[in-house]
C-alpha cells in the first residue's frame, strides 16, 4: 500500500475510504516520516514461520487487578492459552507463551524469553481497572517510537475493530511516556530495546458493569483469546485449512513510520459548549445540545449535571466518534432550579467543563409522588367502606336478635329519660335566674326612688 492509504493518527478514528486524501494530508503535515516509508515491515514477508509470543499478564504473587471474585492473573492465562490454541490452527506460525502456569516473571524475563525464540511480535494480555471504577471499554497501548509505533498501531487497529464488533466500547489506540521520555509500560519498553514490537491489550474493565458481561465466564475469556488470535492472523495474513479461512489478501492499515516521538495527548478538549433546546415542565425532561471537540485524541465520554456541577451522572458513551455535536435528554428532579453543566472527555480521559445554563424551576409531581397520593386515596376510600360495612353488619345483626332489640329499646328509653331530666333541670335553672334578675331590678328601682326623694328634700331646705 502507498502513503495515501494511511489514516489519521487518532486513537478513536477508523479507516474510511471517503477520507483517504484528508487523512493522507494530515499525516504528511503532522507525522514526520522517514522518506516514503510506510509500515516498516509487511506482515509475514518471508516463507519462514512467523514467531508469535503471547504474554499472560501478571502471575504468582503478582495478582494484577482484583474485583469481586475475579483475579486478573487467572483470567489472562485462560485467554492466552485459548489464543495459542487458535493460532496453532494456522499454517506458517509458531506460538509460545511466556508462562504456562501461575508463576511470577519480571518484565525483563518475559522479553528475554521472547528474544530467545526470535519473536516477530509480542502480545501482552491484560484486563483493566480504574481508580474511581468509572471507566469502561477496551484499549491498546503501543510504543511511541518509529517502526514499533507503526507496526503496533497497524495490529491494534485490527484488534480494536474486532473488540468493537464484539460489543465493547473502544477507548482507542494510545501511547504513553514516562518521566525519562521512553515508553511508560515496561513490557513495551523492554521489547523495543530487544528489537521487536509489542502491543499491550486491555480487553475491558473488571470494575464496570458495562464490561462485566464480556468476561464473567471462562468461555467468554476463551472467546477473547480466539479473537486475539484472529486479529494476529489477519495482521500476518495467515491461512488455515482447519478453520477454512485465508487472510492472505487481508488489507491492513498502513501507518507511516514517524521520525519523532508520538507523544500522548496531554491537554483537555479544545471546546465544550451546551445549549438547552427543550424543557418539559410537566415531566422534568430537558434536552441538551452539546458541541465539543478534541483535535488530538478525539472525544470519548461525557457526563452531565443538573446542580451546577455538585453531582454528575455516570460516564456516558460519546454517541458518534465522527460528530462534534449531538443531543441528549436528561431527567431533572422536581422542585429545584436546574443549572445544567456538561463535562466532555477526550481519548486520554481529560475533560473540559461547559458553560452553565440555568432554567426555571419545574414543580412537577414525580411518578412516585403520584403513586403515593393514589395509594393514600385508595386507603382512605377502603377505610370508609369498611366503616360503612361494619355499621350495616351491626344493624343486620341487631335485626336478627330480638333480645338485642329489647336491650336497644331500654337503652333508648333510659337515654330519653336522662335527656328529659336534663331539659327540666335546665328549665328550672332558667326560671330561678329570671326571678333573681327581677329582684335585682326591683332593688335598683327602689334605690333610685329613695335617692331622688333625698335630693328634693335638700332643695327645699335651701330655699
């Protein structure tokens, strides 16, 4: 293949015939290339058998990742053995394992072994975990230098594509450097020093429910191994009469050999802006339009917040790796003033926070509140019905029992007598009060007359 078949150096971008010329232009401007070289070594260029070494990560006291009942060192050996068994069904290939049992080997020892058998390629098998248990998906790590980068990337492009077809989310093809400026992962660094390429395959994350269905059984682990073997067979263009497949003409992506270091993306996404396009006041649903881009490593995840960043949703898949703008609908709780914020993550898990959009409060009733009110209403209606039924039953029981009727009649007479006595007593009390009032009025009237008489007599004396 020629250089116009190359793809953009972006862990999230895939080969696309429609964009061949654009990708070639990017590579010619961004990637320093040694002359007109493409991938330095065509897969399986000679009739000699291809030598593949498979390294099951960890082993012995080096357990690797542990999550629930899963231990990485035990999982990688299952995948590795399945990969070896599948690869040995192809012609023209010799396959070795760095370890076939639960033993601990240093990274240097693993690569020394691969060197001793004249390895053409070292595949290092792993499973991933993240500090906050939030990340999910598969990724491949390759060397950042020269032909080891281009050869590693060419294989990883096949591997990641097949893992995506399996249903896993792609976290991309990446490089990573240590403080000394060399490859961060020791297995890759040692392999490069010994003169053969190495790809570290992180099949998925153990600590994320999105990925757990892909590894929760030994048969699924073996399926990973067969997938890895098929990716290697495609890369080396192998054929198998046993399997009835022939990858002799398989078209692999060619990646120019960079003269410089393929450094990882260390900057946040270039832009992240949001706009609210719809707000349903009755249901609390808010539709948000997101525009974000990272021109180095592409977009990977997004999260959203309705309380101005106090809390965020779980990581969400970026809907379309080719699109910078998309819309999603979020559910906002009732009785708050929504303040919408979005974080957009690039291929290296770095994020940029969007602008904040404040919305009017939505005082709608949730389904739980409506259900609770309905349940309360039904309970009250049921209680009222029970009381009415009880009264009816009491009346019916009384009608059927003559003795009960007699007792009720006596009770009514007694109650009537008491009521009459109370009425007479009250009437007597009113009569007494009336007499007393008349006496008081008579006394008052008499006093008035006496006082008037005294005044008249005084006046006569003065005259």
